[in-house]
C-alpha cells in the first residue's frame, strides 16, 4: 500500500557516500525535526533522471531552501558508490544523494517500480514528497514517462 499524506516515513537505514566510503543514515536522521524535499527516480545516469529530474533540483536548490526547506534528498534504488558518482557528475553538492540499494524504503513506502523487463529489477517510481518532521505533507507521483508533478519547478511552486 502506498504511503499517504499525513503518514510517518518508515524507519529504515540507508546509505550515503562519505569521505571514506558508504555510510549508514537512518530515516530518523534525515527527517526528524526537519522540512525535507525528497524526490525519487528510477535510476542514476538514466536519461530522464540525468537530463531533467536531478538537474532541475540542482538549479533550484537555493530557491527551494529559501522557502524553508532544510534538506533536499534524491533517492534511487542504486548503491552509494553510484549515487555519489552521479551527484559529483551533476554538481549536486546541496543535495543528499540517498542510496536505497535494497529498495527497503522504496518498498516500505509502496512506491516500487517493476523494471525487470528493462533489466533493471526493482526500482523506485518517480515521485516527490514534502516531509515535515517525518510526516508526509505532500506526495506527487509521476504518471509513467513524465517528469512534471515531481519536478523541482513543481516543488518550488508548491512551497
């Protein structure tokens, strides 16, 4: 079942790339006491994700944060090495590149995508959400093939 507005983000431990390699980070660390703009996508280095979705958040990061957002998080079902390299390749210093390598958070949110026919296994649907102190304030799930309702521009307009 898909998480709904007003529900709490599940407790899961994920990975981010640190200076010495992958480091654990919990959803509690990411969301407790913070307003977070999270966007998720099917895969790092894929066309829609690399040409539109992530770059929009990179370009608009300062404006989003100026609207009271503490953190911007990019989530994908990739490992921390891939997410770290993708963030570096896109100058995403202001964005937490969150690796959900085993799709644990993605599945707990009910937002998985079946990418087996593309050779990608279980992935995340494309979506964005605004989370305040661990509670989902808004959830914007993209229809297949789009990068509109979950875009940085849409997030900015909703703040």
